[in-house]
């Protein structure tokens, strides 16, 4: 009985109307696919832009860290030299007093 109801339903529409509905469905599917492709392309471009910006910011930060590390190394070297000079001066003063 269900088959007869479905058959009657299909048989009630004229073929041109069915074909128009199929064409409309195809057109809507094509538009949806185009919209999906456009959205994917926009997302890809946004991702590439974000990656480029992240790389630029990371590069700037790395450069700043390298500059600070260089300054820290220079200060460490200066401190080392100052300590060695001070130790040498102390040793000279102590040896001059006959304490060593």
C-alpha cells in the first residue's frame, strides 16, 4: 500500500516540473559548492596571513632576545675581568704586607 501512495505522488507531477525542480536543486548545489570553495580560499588566505604575521613577530622577538643575550655576555665578561683585576689587586696588597 505504501508503494502505491508513493507511485501516485510521483505520478501527480508533470515531467517538466520535475525537471525544473532537478535543475533548481543542481543550481543550488553548485552555488553551495562555490560558496564552500570561496570560504575555503578565504580561510587559506587568512591562515597564510596569520602564519606570516606570526613568523614576523617571532623573528622580531628572537632578534630582541639575541641583543639582550649579547649585552648579558658583554656584562658577564666585564664582571669577570673586574673580579680578576680585583683579585689580583688584593693578592698584591696582601703579598706586600707579608701575609701570603
